[in-house]
């Protein structure tokens, strides 16, 4: 079960990117660019955005201050899949599947073509 501290205060985070470099500030305090090897930002509707910083070298980096710590599990793909599938036009899906060059004649080939088409649409292809 995921648990987060909902009472932790939100912090002001500013990330400015230039090419492959990112300058990160937390509550107006700069974070040394070499101290962070990666970051990710996520935002779920109705919740504060979350920023996850991946420390570059834990042995040489000292962090101090207050942080909201969350242990995350894999998100449930069901709700996002349901929203995606609700937006599919059945006529467009059938037409796209029937027009696929890889549509075969074996049993369930139309179903396979539809699933392949849905996967491509989900990936933005």
C-alpha cells in the first residue's frame, strides 16, 4: 500500500532547462547540478505536483532540510486505460484495423489487428 504524508507542506520548485542541463531550485535555494543525475515530475488531477530527484552520488552529496517522502508502487493502469478506451471511435478502430497491411486471414486476426492498432494509438503512433 502506498502512503504519503499529506500534511507535509508543498515546496516551491523551479526547474529551468537548457539543452541537456537543468537548474533546480527548491524554495529559492539552488541545488548543485552535479548532485542530481535525473528528475521526474508527475501531477495527478486534484493533487499537488510531485518532483522526484535522483541523487547522483550518495557518498559525496549532503542533503538537509524538510522533504515530503513517498514510497511509490506501480500505478494502476486500469483508470488510464478506461479513459483511453472510452475515447475510441468504434468505426475508426474497425476501419483502421481492416486497412492494416498485417491483417491476416487466420482466426482472431481482426481482434489481433484491433489490439495492435489500439497499442499504436496509445503510443501515439
